[in-house]
C-alpha cells in the first residue's frame, strides 16, 4: 500500500473540491456579468450543488465500499474534470448549472471515500485525528486559494470577458494529475469489505428516520439548518455585496471575500484552544450575539458608498474589512454542535446522524442563498444582510433547547468523548 502517495492524493482532492464548492459566490457574480441573468436565477447554482450533495449522500454511504474508495475518487475527479472542460468550450448558464450538479454529485462520493480512506491509512485514533486535521486544514487552504485563483482570471476593466472561463482548464488539469496519482497508487481496502455494509438502501433510510424520535436530534438539526442558512447567505453573496453595495471592482470583490474564509479558518483553529477553558454553550451564545452586534454596527457603514476609480486594498470602504469578521464568530458554531450531537449519541448511530447532517446542511445552504437572493434583488444587499438577524435570533432559541436536551442525555449516560478532544472541522454540505 502506497500510504504517502494516497495521503497526498486525499489532500489534493480536498483542495480541488474546496476551490470548486466555494467558488459558487464568485461564479454567481461572474454569471450575472457574463450571462446577464438576475440574482434569483443565479442563486440556482447553490441548489444545484447542495441538493445534489444531499440526494447523492443517501445513495452512496452504504454501497460505496463495494465499488471501492480509490475508484470512487477517480470517478468523481473524472466527472468534475469533464465538467470543467465543458465550461470554456460551451460557456453558458446551462453549462454552469451542469458543472455545479457534477460538483455536488462528485463531492458526495469524495466525502465518504476520503473519510473512509483515512481510517484505512491510519493505525490508531491519534494518527486518525492528526491526518483528519491536516486534510481539513488543507480544505481551508483551498478555500482561500480559490478566491485568488478565480480573481486572477477576471479582467477588472471588463468583468464579463469570457477569459475568466480559462480558470477551468487549470482545474481540469489538476483533476487529471490527481487521477494519475491515484491510478499509480495502491490502497488495501480489505478492512472495509471485512466489516461489510449489508444494510439495504431502505434499511439505511429507516435508520436515519428512527433518529427523529429523539428530541436531541431534531433540535440539533434545526440548529445546524439555521447556522448553515446564515453562513451561506454571507459566504455566497459577499462577492456580489462587495461589488454592488461597496462599489469594488469584480476581481477585488472576490479577493475581499477571501477574508471571510481566512477569518473562518482562524476562528476554527482558535476554537480548539478556547473550548478547553470555556463551556461550549457559553461560547456559542457569545458568537451568535456577537454576529448580530457586528451586523447592526457595520451595515450602516455600507450605505451611500460612491464608486472610486482609484479604490485599492488600503482605501476600500471600512465595511469591506469589517463584514468578513463574521467568519471569526461563525467559525466555531457548526463543528461544535456537530461534536456535541455525535458524542451524545451511541456510536452505532453516528453514520446515520452524519447522513442527516449532510442533508440538512445542504437544505439550509440552499434556502439561505435563495432567500438572500430574493431580498437582495428586491430591496438591496444591505437589507438582505440585515435579514440574517432573524435566523440568528432563532438560532439562540434552538441552542438553548439543544443544551437542555444534551444535559438530559448526559444525566442518563454521560458521553465518553470529551468535546475538548475534538477538533472543529470546516462547514460543508
């Protein structure tokens, strides 16, 4: 088994999908400029990505070991690479929607295959945790790099210039390179087959549905849904907000949006240290309230901004620097509630719970992007971001109910996994 080659391949796969998954905000901005579509129509890209992830996740979790993890990753990269090639050859909004549907389908394959492969490539829990953290950290590197890679292909003087489609040749080449790496690597998957996945598709669905008899589960899913709704509202529409409200050029709008990803990465790294000293419920309440205060304080600064031809990194509107600080506050919420929920359930239920997390995260992301698009198009970007105060308020309520249910579970059977030992992971569908 070529362990090092496989680890490198897993890391590169996650970086490629980080770039593609988190390019949706950039592509929405560029689709509006290139194809002349309106914001609600452009927001469909989020649905093509997230709903495909949710649907495919139901299908692949139980049956992927039979096909093989390494082959599944190669298939996913081939599908995405082919879709990337189609973008510059046949540029259009239909091709763009097809691209994100392919990305969603392929990421569902990759997510199961990569996480299952980590278990096959590590010998103990410490090594598993270390490799997982490395790969998740590189996902964030991909998110940060993606904004800059895309902005490098955007002409500031002519944002609608089709030259920006050439970025997909680069991404297709990366897919081919990693397929070659996987094709020349070997991984012993016998352990996955030894344990077997004998449940039928119907059994897997019923196992998920049986979780809903637990109040802890549906309160948690409501919290996860609301969080992702908030996160995707800002993450997807920040490039367009920077461009239309803060009057930044397209390329700079994309680059400034990368600050949000950087703050999210910093927040998740810092949360692991903070959680050793602060109870999770107190930390998350401070984060949600802090997000609301930041929105109320910063958005008035975005009013009345006038476009300036000499705008640059050192003289951009103050709101362009402050809004991405939301990432610092949002960062701990999703991984912490995932950790608390999973460690409050018996281990045999973790797989079914993970499936529900993926589905509800995808639905929250899709709805958040769609609602923001409708409000953005109707009354402007400032009011669209003000709307996030409503799900933030609801999130405070669901977090309270979630804490009450976890306390009830702890009183009966305290979890064996400590939250402080778990490292937060980046949010994905």
